[in-house]
């Protein structure tokens, strides 16, 4: 089922980057995780693990994208207004899953 696929994917991502933050969104076929840039030395291993597990987990494709400056500035603005902590440099893993029913939206470039 989609939710078990999503759970298995999250377990895989957390194995390599325990500090990841799953993001909730509106596109069920896509799962998105925010990764702290401080873990950049582990991104290569994570990407290799995603390659190795793609058939088993039903991953159609994935991408690694840096948080945009606009997103960083918006986060800083929210912090100024006390809404949440400031964003540090982050990256995102966005995986397109086959037959997934739980997930989050991807990032448009």
C-alpha cells in the first residue's frame, strides 16, 4: 500500500539523515523531506540507497534541491514575527512514488 511504501521510504531516509523533516502537501504521488545542510556529507550515501531501493519502494524518480533564497527569506520573516525558527541552509529530497496514497508535494524550479 502507499502508506507502507511512504513509511519504508522515510525509514530509509532517516537511516542516512535522522534529522530529516517530512513535509505534508497536496500531491499524493510525491513525498518530500527537508534535510539539514549540516548533513551534506551523508547525502551521497542517501542517494545511493535511493537508487538501490527504487524498484523495491516503487520510486519512479527523485531529486535533491537546495532551499531557495526566497524560502530562506520567508522563514527569516516568520521568525521575526515569532512564527517559527529561522531556516538554516537546507536541501530537499523529493521522490515520485508509484501508487502512493500518502505524501507531499514536490518543489517547482
